[in-house]
C-alpha cells in the first residue's frame, strides 16, 4: 500500500479515537467559532506530488482583535494553523512543516465557511527527480470551503499553492487540491 495512504489511514484512526474521548466544551458555537480548537488530517494531490498531513487549528486572538475585527469584513474568524506533512512524488519524499494564520468567513448556506490563509513552510528535502523548489523555506497559500455540520466534525476542500515567492533562483511552485476531515474540541 502507498506510504501516504497508510499515513492518512493511521492518522484518521487516531483522530477518531481522540475525538471520541474528548468532551465538547460549553463555549463551542458549532459553526467554527474562534474558541474552538481542531485537529484533523488532509490529503492532497497535484503537480506529481501526493501528500498526507496532520493539522491543528486554534484561536489567533491577536490577529482577531488587531487585524480582522478593525480592518476586515465583520463575521470572520482568525486562527493559527500548523501542519506536519509527508510529501511523495517523483520517487522522492519530504517531511514538511507549516505554521501560519488562516481566516474563515461564514457563507449564506448553513454551516459553510470560506477559508483562506498563508503559512511559512519548511521542507526536509526540496530537490527531487522531477522538481527543485529552490530552497527549504517556502510559503503555502490556500483558499477553500469548509463545512461544519451539527456534529463535532468539519469537512473541507481547498486549493493550495506552495512556492518560495522568488527568494531563491528556482521557483517552480507546487499546486495541489486537498480534502480534509477534522474534529473540533
């Protein structure tokens, strides 16, 4: 079985066990509010790369109070997101770590939110048989849709782009389409 698929299945099993043992806090609003924490898994594919990823999100109080609330449209939620990924493609693999802010805005449809963000990203190996990303430090930006059903789960899909924004000579970038499932607590 493909290594990324094994990693994704093992992480999903851990997520299911963890979410069944974790009580839901009284302050959670059930629609992706700022006070909720979330863990989950994401898998993505595209540009000759497959990934399996574990992520966590939690409130970004400073960004909420000093950037989002005074400067951006009302109703948004600011969070920090960190992710640890396994990327495989072209016969090579890399461990990838990312952390940065994400913003979510409610949509008219009940439980649906628009999500966008950017995370500085570190690669354990940025050169492979089919691509040289230029260096170990990259940026990952994303935009997607997330659905918060009336249970403790969240399901999402996103398009993401990883590149170095021209800080290295080579900057081919990687475009991926990802799906995710998470548990709120």
